[in-house]
C-alpha cells in the first residue's frame, strides 16, 4: 500500500483510512499498528477517528516516551493547533510495555482495544526486537525506498 501525505498538514488520518479500507487484504486484517501518531512532521493521525473509519482496533507504538509539553509547544507554531492537539489527546493514555524481558520499554496508545490485549499483541509480535516485527520490516523497506527515491 502506498499513499502520500503532506508535511505538517492534516491529511494522514483520512489517507491511512482510505489505504486500509481499499486494501485487497482488508478482510484479513485484525488490528492496525502504527509507528507513533505523527507522520511527515506534525501530520497527526487521530487514532480514535481512524478506528471508527476502518472499524479495526488501532495501536500506536513508539520507542521513546513522547515529551507532550514539547510537542504541544511545537504545535502552537502550526496552523490548526487545537485540531492537532485534540488528535493527540484522543490517542489516550500512554502505556509502557516491556516487550522483551530486560529491554527498554516501548510506549503504546490504543483505540478500539483494551490495553491488556494490545500488550499481548506487542509481546507476541516483537520477535527480534522490542517493536513488532511488521514495524521493523516496514522501516527497513521504507528506508530502502527512500534511498532509491533520492538517487532518481
């Protein structure tokens, strides 16, 4: 799946929902796992809204605990501050999860799924690192594609 979002705009939630809903694999999906809730700068995904648009639970995972005060201050420099900040608040509480014993925790937020189930999903799918394997592989692929695009 592929889509383009605009840096610091507000189109990420709708574009992701469209990609997921139009995927030929949609019927096989059980949960959507995102690498955080901000993409292309501060193009914030409202995971609560995304959950309702795709009718699938959403888990947002991040390696580092976000500094919400710093994020809020940065968002004040962009148009539509309130809408962006509301999307961040809609993501709900941040939970720390140790996906592998003795490693640094990752942080998750959920929509449409209880924390305990999200934790089980992360612990089950983080097979080679502390993030789900699908996100790890997606990073590798995206890094390769970005490198190719820069060479063209």
